[in-house]
C-alpha cells in the first residue's frame, strides 16, 4: 500500500454556494499546508466558484483537480469538481442551485460508502431555498438517514465542554410532544450509548437525560411525559446496565455540578439542548451524526449569508480534524474538552481540584513552582473541571506538614490532579486511595504509581460511598482534596453524611466558601452551609494560599481548611430532617424576617417563647438557636 493510499481522505461538501461554505473550504488549505495534519482533504465544489471566491479573498494557495494518486502539496487545495446550475453571488440565494447542493452531498456519501473517502464534513446549506426549489428537505441529518436507509440517526453537537444529543431535531415546537415516544427515546439512547463507546472510547457512558416539560413535569403537575414516556424507558435501560441520570429539569441540567456527572446530554428537542451548547461554543461546535454507517461531521452554524464573500468565516479545520480522529479510530473522550469534547459532562470528583479557591492574600512565598510528577506533566488543565493545579513547593510542604499523616492510616485524596500531593503522601503512607473523575488523569496515575500503593477510584466524588470504603478499613478515613469551586458546596454536604467514619478532612477551597464555613452570627457570610457544617464539624482555617501557587493561576485566593467531626453525643438535634428543613427554609430568602421565612413551621408566639425575635433574620441566629427551634417541632 502506498503512503498516499494509506492516508485517510476526508470529503468536504462546500454547501450553499451563496453562503460562507466556499470560504470555509478555502481556509482548509491551512490544514492542507500543515504536514502534521494526518489526512488528505478533497473539497467537493464548482471549481470556478472556488476560484472566483479565492481571487476575491486574496487566497494565497493553489487549486488543483482531485486525483487520488497525487500526493498532497503545500499550499494546494484539491477540488473534486461538480458544476453549478447557475452563477452564484455571495449573499444571494438561488433555488436553481439546490440540486447542485444535494449533488455535493450525494457524491460525498457515495465516496464514503464505497471506501473512497473515510469521512465527510458538510458546510452549511439553506433548508428554505432547497424547499423553495420543490425538494422536501429538513436537514443534513434527516437527508443522510434517508439516503442510507437508516431508520434512526442521532444528531449530536459537541463543543464548549459539552456533548448534546437530541431525540427530535428540526420539528415545530407544537409537534415535539407527539414525537417524544418511548420508542424514540429508547432508540436514541441505544444509539448514543453505542456510538459513545465506538467513536469516543467511553465503554460505559454516563448520559444525562432531560425531561420534556418545565421542572421535568413537576411530578405530573406540568405534564405527564416524564412519568409515562421517559422514566419507563430509563428504568428499562438501567436494568440492562446503562448509566442514565434523569429525567432532569433542563434549566438546571446545564449547570456545572450536574454536567460534571455525565459524559453527554440527551435533550428532547432542538432548542432545549442546543441553546446552552451554542452559548458555550458558538462557531466552534461540531455536529456529529450518530448511527449512520459512515462518519459525518459539520459546523454548528448556518450559511451566514451576511458574511459570505467578506473573509469573515471561521475555519472548518476543527471539524475536519475531528473527522480524522473518528475515521482513524482514535479515542476522543469527553474530557479533552476540545473539538469532540464534551460532555457534558465530567464529574465532581475533582480532576485536579480548583486551586484558587479560597484564601486571603499573598503570604510572601517565593512561589517555587514544582513540575508535575513523572508521567503526569503533559496534561492541560480543563476549565470545565475547574482544574487549577497546585505547583508551589512551599505550599505543598506546608499542607503535608499540616496533614501529618502516619503509616497505617487510611487517607483518601479527592481530585489528585497532577499528583502534587499524591506523591509526597505516598512517601509517608503504606497506601493511598484517590477519587478521580478525569479519565485521562486516571490513566496517568495508573502509569505513574504502583497499584499496590495507590488505589484509584474512578468516578464522581458526589456519588462516591465513603462509608463503604471505611467499612473495609481498620481506621477512620482522613480525607484531603483541592476542590473545584463549582462542586465544593454540594460535596461538603455529601461528605457531612459520613461524619461517623471520618477522622478529619483537609480541603483547599475558595475564600468565599471558607468564610461562609467559619462565619459568626450577624455577619453577612452566614448561610445554610455555615449552620449545617458548624453543627457537625469543628472548623479551622489553617493556611492562606495566593493565586500564583496554582497553574493556571485563578483570579481568587485560596485557603486550607480542616474539618473535624463532632462526636455523636455532641449532636443534640432530635430530628435531623426537621433541622435540615428548618435551616433551608430560614435561608431560602435571606432578607426575610423569620416570622415570614418560617411561616407554616413556627409562628411569632412560638419563636418568641423560644427566645428568638420574630423580626430577626436567619443570619443573626447561632447554631444553638437553630437546634432549639428544630427540636421544638413535632
């Protein structure tokens, strides 16, 4: 096999001739110029159209007719010529060219099916003008499914750290509920699950599933689709081993703490899922059609008629690169956060933590930056995981000194990241447990440390059963971690439930979080977190850490804080559920007086009898006051 024939060939259809598609194709010459780009590119277009657009835009390269046996040349873009039906003017649609647009797709598809091409990338087309030509057309996804006799395909967009797939695609909103059937949801989930494994290398993907209605139906008060359609499918597929979370309210599903618990998102309809994705990655997203017998990707935007011919179009190189990755069978897991990246969604297990979270100010440290442990240095911090890696040697030494771990102790590190703490901890321990969500870091840890010394629990710290781990050890757990800001509060609440099996916890946190944890009554920082944690733990702020101790440096300072569980006999709440509900109600609207915020639980006379003014606010009460109020509830 020749060197030329062994290189994957990616066909790029140039799309609507009046739009930015031809310009995007010309910019692909940047990829053709790069000897490191591991694929050949052939653009399907009218040769004269590209030549005219190249001249108008001062394109520096050369156009050449496509011949499979010719080697790529620097500055040369290969063109597979298909003729226009009518002259094309930038920004002006002409229905006469609609058959030409579809002919580009048909030729690329034929080449993919025959093995001539390894994958196809599609530039934007204009659905309206194709339909004006009398050709029913609702989109690339549906067209390619019909052409390949594929009963169901899945439209998925990736970008900005998200992967979002859709149950329904280009439908009027009024038609969506009828299209969201059990069969549609189940078939989509099966395709998504299969393709995430086959194309992204995630053997057991975690899929976040949206509800259809506001608040996921609110238990049936806002719609029954969640109860009658979505939930039965999820339960059935969970029984087969799929990892599915939902149905979830769509408005909160796209919040970082939820997204970090999944590898991808399944939305019920177009705008439900793609609004968030395009906000996060407009112009940089990638559309991947799952379920087809071929590989097809595209840009995430339309024809941009107003930009056509203005040299304002972005490159399609990322999409072509993604097609190359898929065509070559390379893994592109969601945690790479790049062109095929995401997720939706990672996990709250830390992934290197959120350095830069907390603390008060510079401490005059010399900021001796420490290289990552051997084998861990090539990882790039990922914003979606809140990764800010601790690199200051003096800070690391001070943290290790504060921990004062001893051999024989059971220590658990959340989010080890690049092992800045992991390595020195292992020098002082016989064995260490770590909880990590980032699969790339998990793999690096496995290569850098012996499994006999380091147990890596891959998963979401918010879902990790610390009690179960404690039941297998002879000592209480000592937990340490550099926690991302976006999951620090829910993770602290989660860890509070394991107080009886924990000796102490040391965490790097954002200053705002630390100040809320240690706040005194009457201060503006007191909140639900303050009361719930101070009730269960003795909390001490140990060490202030400046932003420059991390890489990348965050915009805020950090602090190391220690939490020691109070002994059970010191926990005087009679009913934990009453206590939690009362505290939550008191702080739900911070500026409300207690007589209003606790209405329905305690009236003004009851508050006064318990020594609490009905006109004071929750932030003015001590933990003892909240305990007294909760214990009065029956």
